């Protein structure tokens, strides 16, 4: 299939621009909807906003990276979910270290599975009823 794509691209007008990215199967929307149902219930019990619960779930069960940015740069326009985790002074400049969290809409099936498991764990700890394990596993199987 890649060879056909390359051949097709070679036959296009040179001034045209294209974006090519790897196709990945999408996770089940049912699983994503279930995650939000549980996070809403957690938010109700804990008297928090759904967004606060979501951020907490990303922090505990999500994907993250550490970056260092010159301290006078406002990263809020670049990242939605982040927190400062330290500072440094290097070569005459102040830096802030941030832990940035990847939003779940960017997760692959394995990452989303880990997040859902964490959300289910938190819900059970709060004595919130969850789907039977077999149903949760069925949702995960739908992602493959």
C-alpha cells in the first residue's frame, strides 16, 4: 500500500502539499464514554469538577513527560495539562521544569486501557458501582 501511495504522490502537482500519518485503529467510543461516566460519579462523590477528576486520573494513570523551558515562556498556549515540578539555573538563564500530561484523546489502546483500569480502581475505592470485570475486558477487546 505504501508503494501505491508514493506512486500516487509522484503523479500530483508539485505545488500541492500533503500530510501523511500512520493509520491507527480508534479505541471504542463506548470505552471512552464509560470512563467519563465513572469520572462524573467520582466527581460527584468527591465534590470536584469532572475536569479536576480527569486531570487527577491523567496524573496518576496517564502518560507524561518532563520538559524544561526558559522561565519567561508561558507554556499555557502549548500544553493543556501540566504542572511545574522544579527549577534550574543554567548558563545564566532560569528554567522551569514541567511535567506535561498527554490528553487521553491522544492515547493508543494500551495507554487508554491503563487509564480505564485506574479510573475503575478509584471508583471501587469510593464504593462506586462499576461494570463487571468481564464487561470492562469486553470494552478493552473492542479496541484491538
